[in-house]
């Protein structure tokens, strides 16, 4: 499993909006500058997040983007599942129906299924709010104080 650049950028932008979007819409240019993501590339990511109903976009003066969900209700899984084609640990789990002709006799498949479930459950339990509460003093740490080197 490897999270794409789009997935990582989407998570960074969602965290940025959770931290800085309390006063309304945040302009694309502000997000692009703060996150050091090219505007054109960021537009595509934001469009996907809007279509996925995680963000609201508005055009014109005073427009931009803001969260459509509460940070405590939005999981990393919700964000990544919109941007990633798959986060499955093996390709045979990419689709709902396993296309592998060996799936019925594969002795390793239960391990991959369990790992897939663990990944999804973990990402579903990490909420945007956990990142939004981090301040520069405790950046990179989860609220309970454990180190959290997430590579964002």
C-alpha cells in the first residue's frame, strides 16, 4: 500500500481548512501558498473533495473553500478513499469481487484481508480534529502525547 501525492495533499489541505477555515471560505491561492502545492494541481484535488461532499466551494469575491463536515466527524479514510484508487495491501483485494482464480485456495489471502481491515479501521478512527488540534509546540504528536511520524 502506498498513498499517492494527491492523497497526502488532500489530507494536508483538509487539515489546513480545519485549522484556518473558521472565519469562512479560504482562497485557493492561500491554500496553495501555505501548503506549497501548485494551484492547478490543487484545483483538481479540491474538486474531488467538493464532489465527495467533504468541502464546499464558492466562486467570486469572498469565495474559496471550506469544510462541509465537522473535523471530529471526518476520518482520514473518508479523505483518502476519495483520492486513492486503492489502499489495499495486495491487488487481489482492489475490487469487491476478488478476480484471482486462486482466491478460494489461497492460504495467504486471510492475512491480506485482515491487514486490509486493520488499515481501513485505523484510518477510519483517525479524525481530522486530531490534526487540527495540534499546535506548533506539539506538531507531530497525537493528543495523548505519543510520537506520530506521519510524513505529511
